[in-house]
């Protein structure tokens, strides 16, 4: 296992290095022993930079080799770093396990860490010639928390003298610096510190736990509120809780624990900025009918799939498959019933690929023929109890195949299985079943709970930052996502014809190997409808494939068609037609009482006991 992990790390390093760039060095700086380029079996620094790191002007051999020399020095000085990385008790043990010498092992690890270091530099643009950031990134040394800082609308606030600090789990900042950065005029009156912004005056005093907000013109007190931390004096500066005052000034505040940054941003101004590029999409979203979240909805879909395998000797073989889907949804609760005939597809797959996988695929397909011909997947998710129920004899039968022979043979898979505690991970993760959302979700900024494209982009970014704890990147990530969305559905792409706006997908460019991707879609900002079609040609040394698709969707119906044509092999066609209407009953809260329900985790554990 250690060898596998180490191999994966080396492959990752090579993959990251392949996207780096480097210029030929004018003069060589510090290098290790053996030299960095020799570790990777290159004849010269020039060859290493050109062939291994890709030859970009932003990186030189001096930069990489100096990092390499630093890491060799650090690893020689503290061999526990090497042991922690390889999971051994000594460097000698690691070297013996890998069939190399102590010196070669350290040189290889130092080279890998150096490349990881400069790879990170390419990502964040920060070059620290004396830093050993990769040791921190791999958890080989503890990270020193950075000093507390404040960011406003994506830019770090510079405090010229007194600096922010953390006190009693509150980020405290020098008031004048933060207030003036936010655009407030700071003054002093009757022993109180004041700040005037947007027609209001905010007054407080060090040592007091209240803030008075008054009309700047009349002086009338509008309200008095309690502070969440008491301001104090320090070295001639008045410190205040940044969250409280930033929110009082109308800003959104988030805390990045890893970077120790209080992130402030004007959310309304950000939405206005982003929405300026999506006026057409926003008109289209506004045309979507409002759906009462308390109303139960029934979505029904008919599914048609057919595969034709080319056979010039015995005649083409046809494999038709049909199915139905029914979903009843209300709020966060869902009841789903999917039925498909999968035997023809499974038999074909077993015939074409079973020999390659070496798994007895044809026997397995025949064993589950009845279940494949009548494949049924049922699901119930009760949002109130956070319980998920699943029934699919085919799926659970295949899961049991990996269990010991006796347990697999005795496993009863035709029952309901329950799973609890999904709310913390976002429930069951069901996508919105609205026809328009289903059709457009792959390329338009649209969500059921977002009234504009800007709201969708900002909300999605906030959710991601909350999940990963990297709010310091919120401003960059928001604008990056907005740019990507604008490339697909920005105002500049559309041509107008009445209430219909048409934009291209992909381009007319044909790549060197003959591949291309092109198409279009049209939004009707009056009805909220959408239509589109396109085709993608994918060619390489072993296959040639053409994918075509078309779709149309209105508020309560949609149809999607797709064809995949693989040259000299076969054609797969798929069509899904869907309708959605209000329903007179809510989703089931649980399986019928007469049906057996088994805890999924206990069932799995029982198979291997």
C-alpha cells in the first residue's frame, strides 16, 4: 500500500509539473546533490526544463533547483520528515523498502516537494524563495497560523500602523482605518466616536456596549443596539468588532478560519455587477411560472433507448429498451419509481466487454435476466424524518455479489433498505425536477431558488466556500464562475428575434484531429421556453464518434433526444419525454407497512460477518 501511495504521489507530481512552464536559465543558482535534473534522469538543466516542466517563461531552473536544495537541507536536518512521509520508523527502512539508497530517497522526495512548491506558486502567483510550503501542505510540519487580516470586496485592507487582532473569539480592528475604507467619515463628538455613511451617523464610545444610530441630517436617534463585543483603546487606537460594524454598514461578513481573514463584501452591489451581463437570461428566468413549494408535483417521463450494433456479415443487431419514470415531489420530500428493461443492454455489454474485464459478465447477465428485464428502482426520501428508503433487487443483488459465497447466495435483496442521517450532507441531492431546469442545468445559470443569474452564481459560490472553509477566495471564485457562465449565456452571445434570443454553443472551429462541437439554443423571454440542438465530433487514434442532440422545454413539459454514432460499431438513440403537473397527494413518507424494511448498514455488515 505504501508503494501504491508513493507511486500515486509521483504521478501527481509529474502531472502537475507537465502544466508548469520554464525558461532556460542564464546562470545556475543553488542546486542539490545530486543535481535536480539528474534525479529525473535528464542530461542537462535545459533538457529538464524543456521536457519535464514544459518550457514556460514564468519559471526558471534556478527557481526550481533552489527550492530543491532547500528541501534537501531540511530533510537532512530532520529525518522524521522523511519517515512521516513514507510511514516508516527510519529513513533506512524506507530506502530498503523502495530498493534504493538513503541519499537517493531523500533527493527524490526533495525534488518532488520542490515541484509541488512551484506548482502551488503557479496557482496562487506567490513566490517565496525561502519558504518550504510543501512540508506544510503534506502535513509534515505544523502550519503557523497567519496574522488576523481583513478583506473588503476581494482586496486586503491595509492598516498603516495598528493591526487587527483576535480577542475573545472576535476580530477587532482599528476603527478609523476600517470605517474610512468602507467610505465613512470619522469624527468625535462629546466623547463618542462617530462615523457618517449613507445619511446615517453611528456613535459609540470605548468601554461601552451600545451603538447609537441616528439620522445624519436631523440628528434624531433611529435606534440603539447592543454591540457583540465592547470597543477598547489600545496604543492610541479605538478597536471595534469588525463583524458588527461591517454588518451595520450593510456588508456581508464571513470568517475564513484557515487564513484568519474576516471577509467583507457588498452582496447587493456584487449581484448588480454580475447581473449586468445576464439581462436576457434574467428576463427568461422571470418568465418561468412560480411554483408553490407546498404544492405536490407529479413528474412523469417516458424513456426510449435503442442500440443498433453494426454487423456486416450476419446483419445488424437491434437492442430496444423502454422505461418509465414517475416522481412525486413536495418541498424536500421525494417519491421516485423508475422502470427499465436493461437486459438487452447488459447482454450486449457482457458480450463486448466481459472477456476484457474477466468477470464472467455473460453468466452474471443471464443470472439476473429477470431483474434486468424488469429493472425497477424505487426511492422514498422523507425530509421531515431525514430517512431514505430504497428498493432495487438488481442493484442490491449486484452489491451482494462481492460478499462471501454463502452470504451472497442467501442474501434477500427484494426488500426496502433504509438509510438515515443524510441531512448533514445535503439530503438526497435530488436535482430539481422542473422540466426547464432538467434541460438547462448543464449550461445555464438557473436554480429553483435563484431569481437571477447573479443570485445563482453568488449563492453557489457561498455554498462552496462554506463547504471548503475558503471564504478568502469568494470574490475570485464568484467572478471566475460569472466569467464561465458569460461564455455560455452572457448577453453578448444572443441575437434577438421578437421575444426569442438565440446564442451559439461551442464554435465552428474544427480541431486538427477533425473533432468539433457546435450548436445553438433559443430562449423565449415571454413564455419561458427553450429549444436547442447541437453536435459533437470526437476523434482520436482508436475511435470516431458523432453525438447529436436536440431539446425543447416549456414550463410543464420537455423532450430531449440524443444519438451517439460510433463509426463501424453502432448507433445508440435515446429519447425522454416528460410532463409535470400538480398532484393531489404528497409523496409517501415511508414504504407500505406490509413491506419489510432493513437497515442498509446492518445488512451490509451481515453479509461479511
